C-alpha cells in the first residue's frame, strides 16, 4: 500500500485545493498491490493538498469505497476500524 501524486490540470477556481506541498496541481492516489504486483485496490481523485492519512482513513471508513479489510483475527492492527 502506498500513495502518490499524479499531476493534473484543473480549472483556475480549483487550483488551490489541488496544489500539493511541492507547488504543482495533482491528485492524491492510494493504491494497494498483492504479492504478484497486481493492483487490488485504487482510490484516485483526492485533491493534492489532502494528506495521505486522510485518504486512507476515509477509504477505510466509507463503505462506498469497499476498502479490503483483512478477516477478523488475521491482522495485528494497532487499532480497529
């Protein structure tokens, strides 16, 4: 699991929200791959100014994102979601 910023072009009135900490407009993308390096989950479209932790937390908590939670008892997680 990792996040990355993908450069994008947006309307002038949205540029402030999509401008990341490095100064260019981007979308914040969260992706998960399996051990065969195949994408199993992707969330794209978040504004570049949004922190990676917020993208992950929202993906975990919003049922419409269908985040792939591990089965109960299969993960020694620091917190339960």
